C-alpha cells in the first residue's frame, strides 16, 4: 500500500500482474447500484488499463477501462454482452495520468442495456456519456486492477473503492468527493 492518497492508504498496482481479487462479490444488474473510486494512473503503457471488473448475475462481468486511443478515449464502462457500452465524452485521457481522479458511476436499475440509465461523475462533475466500441469477452470475475487480457493491468494507484446497493444522488457524490479532498 501507499500513503499518497489524501492521508489515506491506496493500492499501488504495477501494471504487470498485480490485482486484488474480490472473491465472490457480485452485482445485481436488476437493481440500482453505484461504484465510487479514486485512481491515479501512472501512464498508458497499455492502451486500456482496467481499474475494475465486477462479477454480475449475468454471463459476463461489468468492466471499467481508462483509454487513450480510438473509440475508447476517456473512461469506458460496460461488457461484451448483456450491457450497453459507453464512455465519457471528449478526450479526458491526459487528465487521468499523474493525478488523482474521483470516478463515480451510478445506475438507476431500470434497464442495463440503455446508457441513459447510467450517470458518470469525474471529480464531482457529471460527464455526458456516449456509446463506445465493442468489448472483448469480459470474464465474470470481481477484481480491482485486473485485466481481461494480459495487456490491460492497471499501472498506478487506486483508493477508496466503494460499491453501493443504490443509486447515489449528486449530493452523495459531492459528499464523497469533498470528504476525501478535505484532508
């Protein structure tokens, strides 16, 4: 671990083979949920480092990737099957390297195949989402910093990963962001 995250501890992942196995943790895709985490990416030595993969009650997992290339530039979410695939609008990839970013994804539980049911927050601001390219097969596992392929391990720091069994409000997100930045 590392004490570089606003006085708290963080996981320092090497981008080669480090990851945290969350065991049997599983998302219920028919109900609302939210995911919150802080990440500080060292670099895009791999084009698509993965902060997390979460096992679901479907046949594939739900994935987050940071991307700096092609139709995945920014932060992408989704899966190869069963879910919509979407990403942040605009090219925010440079802002993901060498700085802490708070990322929150909320899902209202209405329809996992429609990106309009998800909201992405980056550093306490809503970022519009748009469809992204297809994903390779996403394994149905729960890992922080893991990889769907050998070239997607996360190289950097990840901290304060939280999964909620409800859709966080904008006020909840502001509180999470403010608590961590207050020092």
